């Protein structure tokens, strides 16, 4: 468990209906920074309280969250293509771009068939 004084600086909604939080900390020690960096990209639970707390004050679930990806492969591909469309300047509609890219992928796979 990691605890330090902090402030929620930004809240963003995402297209997949998740929420992204940006949290800024007060100054922390090198040991705290090391501990925090070890938690990067790990799944866990987020608790925010306006004052310090101890473990006896909270109910920590017994299970460890697993890395979950509820998206199907086709949903993941669509999300990645959406980002590509945005990065390329949003030319045309996304639906047209998506169909064009999927057709290119299908043609590439067909070319590899015997």
C-alpha cells in the first residue's frame, strides 16, 4: 500500500467509458518515489481520502485484481484505428476510414492465401 498527500488534478472520460485520473503528490522522498514507480502499470485499488488513514479504517478486498481486457480483438483494433485516424488529422469520417483500413487488412490476408 502506498499513501502520500496528494491532489486530484484532472479527471478525463475515455471513449471506452473508463475514467483517467491525474494525481499530483506533495514532495516525496526518494524511497517513496521508488515505491511509487514500482506500482506503475499495475492494477490495484484507488482510495482517496481528505485526511490520512490507516488500514483498519478501510475494507481492502481479499482478492488481487487481474489484468483484464474486456474488449474483443475487433474492438481493440477499432480503438487503435480510431487513434490512427485522429493522428492523421481526422480526414473524412471515422466510419469510412475504418472500413478502408479493414478492407486493406482483409486484402493483405487474402494475398497470403494459397
